[in-house]
């Protein structure tokens, strides 16, 4: 099987990730739940993972790195903290359901900044216009999970800072691939999964906190147990219950892998393969490719459609031929509405640090044969 679905989950991971997770299952207990060696070693491992993330994303203190079960978990924490029911919230036209569904549940008034794909200046202008409509908070994806479209996050963050509008960044598709500087951006929260560009296990995620979050869940933390209120300090306030120590152990190794290679190196590798993929598909008759010429303002995520063919059927046909991709709406109907693909969805290919040129070439040969 040739795996081209890393925007969903990076299936290929550094071998150290599985080794660390297996070791944690065998040897580690829960941090904050005892003074014995298995508990204390688990606590040291968890703090070490926070340190790796803080170093990678330039977070002032490791305590500001909160463990979550997913980016969705982190986004819900952040949104519940910043958005009151009925509030006016600015967001891009490329948001995932992990953003839009929590906002819908709160009855938020959505101020949607829509702009064409791969046009950062137009997106910045659209976001500015929506912020100026009286936005009380802003949520923005760094990279579209459907199209790999890189949004002008530095400019959007600057616009929010100037207007005093709190900002949540969804870094689900950028963490580990693009430089992400927590201190420079000045966002209130940045949410990310562990199982995509950070090469950790499923069921892990991080929330980088620029302010104190409101607890999404209440429960034990191993600290201040006599109190019936949740602790008023990080990370305990946002981490009730037992930690996923095997997942955190694997995530630490994924973070170390990204730090060793560097997000810039990973991005260059993915961009090289994106150009091979995009240029190859664009030459084929009957293939509509959502590709910026030269891959400008695009990560290693590319959507396409075959004329007269149902996208789900195309995805199944490619799976039958040994290729793992995703087809449909990718949990992001707002992005498809903005791009004009809501009626059909797309087929999405997505790359990782483990993708290879020969895999892309074999994929192109297969699609070419399907178009004849």
C-alpha cells in the first residue's frame, strides 16, 4: 500500500514512537498519583514532553503546554474559554467542523472571511473586514485540511492584536511542518493534534495556552485534592483525570523527530513532492487540480476531481489499486463551500516526511490510466 493520507493521520512514524509507547505500557504508572518509581518516572516523562513542545513552538514555560486527546479537544477547550453564547466570532472560510460545530452549539454569530484559494493578501483583507464588524473573538486555521492552503497567520494574528481580539489558532495541518512561534504570534490558544505532523500516536494532542483556560471537564488532578474547585494553575486546571502516558511517551519521540529534522526541512521535502504531484495531475485531461502553480502558499496537501466521476468512487477505486487517500468533504463543509466544491467534495492526497518520489510517480501513473 502507498499511503497518501497523512493529513488525516501520519501512519508511517519514527520507530522510536512505538518503542516508547510500548515501554510506557509496561513500566509507567500515572503522574501525580504516587511517590513510587513508576509514577515518578511517568511525571518526569510528561514534563519532558512538555519541554520538547515548548522548545519547538517557543512557548515561555512547559506548564503552558496542556495535553489533550486531540486538536478537537483543544479547540473545544479554547472556544469554551473565549466565546460566550451568541458572541460575534471572526473565522476563515476554510475552518474544520472542530471549529464550526462548537461555535454553532454556542449560538455564535459567525463572521466568515472568504477569499479564493492561495491568495494570502485577499484572505488578510477579508479577515480584517470581518474583525471590523465587531468581532469579540477570532478562530483561524493555519492550513486548510482540504486544500493545503496556507493562510497568512502572522498577518491575521497582527490584526487581532491591534484590535484586542483574542485569537485561537487551529494548527492541525501546520504543526511540525511550518514554523510556529507562539510568542511572536501572541495567540491566546494554539491547538494541534499529536498524530499528524508531530508523528505521535492517535489520541494525543497539545493546547498551547497564552491564558488560563476554563476547564472542559472536572475531576482529579493529583494536586490540591482537598479543594472542590479545579486548580487555578496550569497545566492541572485543564488536565483532569488519568493521563495517556503511553501516548505522551510516543508523542515525545515524535516531537524529538521533528526537532531533529526541523519543520523547514520537512516542509521542503513535502513541497518537492507536492510539485511533482501537482504538475503531474495538472497535465492530465479531465482532472481538476486544486494546486497553486509551483506550490506557492501550499503545504503537502492536494485535492483533485476527475471529470464525470464521483469522488467517493474514485477514492474507492484508488484504494482497490493500493493507494490510501481520502475522498469526500473531509469534515470541512465550510472550506468546500468557500472553494465551490461542496456539491462534489474532492479526492485528497497528502504527504509526510516518509513519502517518496517513486510513490508519487506510481500514483500519477495509476490516475493517468484511470482517465483514459
